[in-house]
C-alpha cells in the first residue's frame, strides 16, 4: 500500500514539474515576443521625435541661408535634403562681402565717425587719369563734379570715373560764368545739356551738382535762390564745401600749402567736404593727394567716402539762411 501511495505521490510531483516547465516555456516565449515589441515601440517613438527635431533644424538652416544667399535657396526645394547640402549651398564669399558692407555701413551711420568727401571740380583733364590711379592705389572713392568736354581723349574718363565706383556730379557744361549765370533759363539749358551728355557716355543720370564758384558766388546776375529752386524741381541736390584745399587760386600753390589748408580744417568738422580741382594746371593737387589721403586715414575714427543720396549736403546759402533763422 505504501509503495502504491509513493508511486501516486511521485506521479503527482512529476506532473506538477511538467506543468511548471510548460508554464515556464510559455512565459519565456511570451517574453521573447513581448520585449522586442516594446523595444520597437520605444525606439519608434524616439525616431519620430528625432525626425521632428531634424526638420526644425533644417528649417532654421534654410532661414539662415535665405539671409545670406537668396539665390541659392531659390534652387532648394522640399524639406528632404540633408543639412550638409543646405550648409554647403551658402556661398561664403557673399557672406564675407556682406559683413564688409555691414562694417562700412556701421561706420557710415556712426555719428562719432568723421566722414571726409574728396571732391574734384572742373574735370576731366590731363590730370584725371593720375588722380584716378592714386585713388585706386589707396582704394578710396571720391566725387567728381565734371564739365562737358567733347574731345575724344576725355570721353573714356567719364566712364572710368563711374566704373571705378566714384560719384559723378555735374558742375556745368560750359563753365562760362557770364553765360550760365545770365538767367535761370541759360543755367537750366547748360545743366540739362550736361546731364544728357553724361547719360549718353556713362548711363548715369546725375542727381548731384556743384555751382561754379559755389552757391555763395558773387558773380551771378541771377539770384542764386532761383537757381537752387530750379535744381530742387529737377530733384538735383547741390553740394558746396566746408574745407577748401586752396587750389582754386590762380597763382601757384605748393603741395605743403594744400596739405596744411586741409589738415588744419579737418578736425573742426564731423562731415568734411574738401574742394579740390581736377585741371591741367593743378599739378600740385595731384602731388598732394597721396599724402593727403595717408594723413586723413591716419586720423582716428575717420573714413573717406564718396557723396551718395544719404550724404547731408553742405550748402553755403542754405546754411547761411539757417544761421539767420536761429
Ligand atoms: Zn569750377
């Protein structure tokens, strides 16, 4: 009986072990399926959020490239390109020139920076090429208030002034005081003749002028205010000067005198428009030019710039009126 009872107990125990092993195998199988599934779901969610972040970053890179290189971005389409392509699409040379322009702009609008405008009247002449060569050597831009000269040898000089980034302004076509200052009509005729002449040669429609002798000249038979009104109607801005190099005098003026005239007056103003002449008999002006540029460039917080639409004009007549008003 005891043996029979033992056998029964053994069978029961074995069945239990088999059942336990069966459960264990099923558990292991379930886990073998469940764990990778859960891992897959977690990884899937993570992948989704990483993709979202990547898209946001791509959008940011694209915005940056719009600022620096609009042309490049026009060619980019869709959001699928990788970031490397977008970054390499940015032309770094454009970036450099943008930064340089920004730096110059900053100086230009900085009230603490002295702006010096080199202006040359009466050209072109046999000295124009030399003046342009010197300006190019120092990478300095100036302003030329020119007259009408029809000789073949001068024609290319108007174009060279424009091509090399200088400002072309109008002085007068004939530069004959007794003709241009006879009436508003004669002045208007002379100036529109010059404007057309310069447009034909350079493609530039000049919007800057300087009166021969300045707006404060005592020669004109017409009230200068009438001529100024005419220029206003034509939307032409006239510029006088606050620093004279002294080279207008008919007699000889030395290089040293020109330099001294300019350099003693320069510290007085934040905006300096220097009057000089581009004429065949003004050799000392050409000789003084390199030293003048070097001495101006050596001054602190000072830049040499050409006249532009943003330049606040120095006007003898208007300035006098303002002083009277005050
Ligand atoms: Zn002149």
